[in-house]
């Protein structure tokens, strides 16, 4: 990192991105600039520009779409399909890990009656949903490794 930052062309490598930089990146991608051109503008590496495009432009668009054609996305953004899939799956795993960790305790019965409350049922369903998302993300990674 020190070596990159001491180079004038990559002096912003590893530094936090600003909102203005992200906005400029979206504009530059829309203008079909190459990753190398964008990297020079931002004083970062071309690879870091690709990663930023994946995490801030591509992933938000496709994260909920299970039927997305990744090869088409790969061509559209000029990123190798294998690398795109790897980084998308990495982002999905991170999103799953960052969700609240569900409590391991089972639904407890209310003091007043034997039936669980709506809140307890909702919490339990949320736990199940998180687990399903985690499993789907792991399955995506297995599919990618094939």
C-alpha cells in the first residue's frame, strides 16, 4: 500500500471513497471510459475501480434478482465473468454475515397463554429468513466453484 500511495498515479489507493468520487465514477462508467482512464482520474488502481463498480453499481442492481444473466452483466461492464461472480458472491456472504445474528433460543411461550406472541413468531420467521439467505449464498458460492 505504501508503494502505491507513494506513486502519483495511485496516491489514493486504499483511501476512503468520497460521495463525490462515487458520483463521478457512475458518470465515467456511463461515458464508457476504460478502467485505466478512470483509475488515472481517481489516482487509484484499475482493479480497485472494477471492485468499486461491482460493489457500488452492479451489486445494488442485481442483488435481489436471481435470474440475472451474469455473462451479459460481465460484457456490459467489461469485467471477467469469473471475477464478477466471485466478488458478487463475496458481497452476498458479507451481507448475510452483517445481518443481525439471530438468537439461538427457541420461541418462548407467553406468560398469559400457551401460544407464542406475534412478535415472537415474527422474530422466529426473521431467523429462518436469515438462515435461508445464508444457505442460498453458500449454494451460489458452490455453483461458482464448479
